[in-house]
C-alpha cells in the first residue's frame, strides 16, 4: 500500500467514516435487523483487511476498495438475514470470515417452512377397537 493510501486509511478509520459508510449501505439495502456496534466494527475490520490485501492487485485507491468491500459486507448481511439460502465457504469464495462474524454475533436467519402436504393414513384396524377393548364389562 502506498503512503497516500496509508495516510488516507488512518484518517478514514480514525474519523469513523468506514462505519458510517457501512451503515449507509445497510440503509440503502433496507436491512431492518438491528446490528450491534461490535458486529458493525467487525464487519468494518474485515472490509479494511480485504481492502489492504487487494492493494497490489488493483489500481483503485484505498477508499474505493474499502467502499467496495463495505458494500460486499452489507450485501452479505442482507442475504444472511433476508433468506434461508445456504451460505458458506463452499458456496462462494471469501465468505468464511463473514459467515464466522454472522454466527458469532448470532445474526438471525429466516426459516422457510415447507408447504403443507396432505398424506393419507390408512389404519389396518378400526381405531374404536383399541379403546373399546380396554372397557370392562360392568355388571
């Protein structure tokens, strides 16, 4: 990372702009689940780490890479809290750390119930035989 990106990173992180940008992305994607400060900070740290790692392979500035990674984190949160699709290391590359964060902060997932299906149940013996056999003759 070049010195300009390094000093820009220090300013962005010190002023809390990354956290503000993440909240803005979540609002834009209409994520209604309240996230704790700790969870948001972990997501920002993950986005920062990924933006630093991709510095050599990209011609973009640090701020552009960071905003891109924050957008990716917000999209992940939206997908995690909005659907019960299988998300994990085997589905998409690079999501292991985001899945770990979501699980460690217990981000809720919706449950999709299966459609009810009528199944016929045939009894071999009429049901009244069972309870009628328990009665004793009173006399």
